[in-house]
């Protein structure tokens, strides 16, 4: 993730490739001593890296296999990355749907996520009104 935050796409691709090779050898998703590994985790990191590098369309093209197999907090964090990419591509209805999905998986979690509040603030500044935006803003105590 550091390489992604430094916008070093080549390094990110190399590291994801190495992780994918290791995942193939492991034979699937694993949780060893609270350390998730496998194709799902790698794909989630690929999404996060794309978002961190300002490539939301790339993030939305990543196929994440078996996302429900990871713990709910991991699912929520991944979906927040998806919501961020949707917001960045001005897909507000999809963003709201993803935020509702997060809240179903991890009730109350969004209220503690600065990124979620930032996304909602940004959507509130956009033209047009939406009762769904207003409800989410109220839920997250965003004005």
C-alpha cells in the first residue's frame, strides 16, 4: 500500500503479482493467525491500490472473488474503497447503495470512518438533492 500511496504503479503491479503467485501456491483463501491471504485479499488490495493511486475506474474493474468469505470488517473496508471509486466517478446512486450495503454488513461502522464522511460531504456539495443523501448525511452526522 505504501507503493500505491507513492503512486508507484510499477512497484504495485510487481508486488501484487508476487502475492498472486504465493496465493496460487497456497491454494485459495486462508486465515492463519488472523492474517488473511489468498485471491480475495489480493484483489481487495488491488482495488485499494487503484483508489490510492487515483485510478477509480481501474478499481471498479477489479473482480474480487468470494468477498463474503472474509470477516465483515474486511468486507466493509473493501466496500468503502468501492464507494470511494464510485464517488470519484460521479456514480452517486451506486455510492449510496454501496454505503447502505456496508451498513447492513457492519451496522454503525460507517459513522466512525472519516472517508465515509468525506464522501458524503462531497456528494452533498454536488448539484441536485436526494433524500437518500440527506438520510446518509444525518446518519453520519454530516452537514
